[in-house]
C-alpha cells in the first residue's frame, strides 16, 4: 500500500480537527431539526443518501472538500433529530446521553488502539465490507419480519462491532500509511459516518435492553 510523506502528527491533527468541526455542524443540525417540518426532514433524508453517492463519485476524482462535508453533516444532524427526539421522549434524555458517552469512549479507545498498535488492521477491510452488506440486508428484512428482543439485540450488537471495526480500520490505515492531502476531507467524512452509525446502534441496543427490563 502506498504511503505519504506528510507527518503523522500533522495529518492526525487535521483529520481530528475536521472531524470535530463536522460533529459541531451535525449538532447544529440536530438543534435546527426541531424547527423543521417532517416533510422537509424526509426530503433531507433523501438528499443525505444522494450526497453519500455523490461523495463516493467525487472521492475518485479527488474533488470532495470541506464545504461538501460540512453541508452533509449539517443535513445529517437534521435527519438525526427525529430519532434522538423519539428516544428522549420514550426512554428519557439519560439514555441518549449514556449512548453518547459510550460512543465517545468507544471511539477514543478504538482510535488509541488503532494508532498506537504495531498491528496492521488492513485485513479487516474485506470482513467489514461483508458484515456491512449483511447488516444492510438484515435491516431490510426487519421491515418485513419482526426479530423479537433477542434478534434486535443481536442485530444492534453486530452493528456496534462492525462500526468499531471500521474505526479501527480507518484510523489504523491513516496512522500507518497516511493519506494524500486531497483525501483528508473524505477521511473526515468516513470517520464521521463511523461515529454516527456506532451511536445509532448503541442507542438502539440500549433502547431494546430497556424494553426487555420493563
């Protein structure tokens, strides 16, 4: 795999600074989401999917930039609001904050392990991709077949494992091989998606666990 000469410290700092800014824009989006009519949230969800497809296309041409990333994360925040509002109203804000805390700790621990370990996690790429496809298929099936409490917990746990794996994979690859300057916004977007999906699966896991105790 090709490596790049940009210093590791400088590269990691730029990526994590961009990631922090992305999460800030997403937070603003979540706040703004409470003022957005449901029909516009649905449109935003569609726009979010289109932007992901566009990002994959632009990434190959090395033309994705921070304006695109921050626009996407803001829209992502808008679409997250209904989910966060649902869990807050159903289970209380404590559960949502707990999920946020576990997500933050999981990301921090996985990032430290990935960046400081002598192990190369590149081998995870293929397994994670297969797992992601399986996860998507399971999600589609769940619209038609009710999994039950155990099935939902297993589904959530698999999602958590996959996105922790993606954090390990992305941060480890960044730390060991670096990345060309023009790809930094794409890496920021990838890590943002890792974190948001991890948060959503942790939130789902906590919600299902809470239901099973009632």
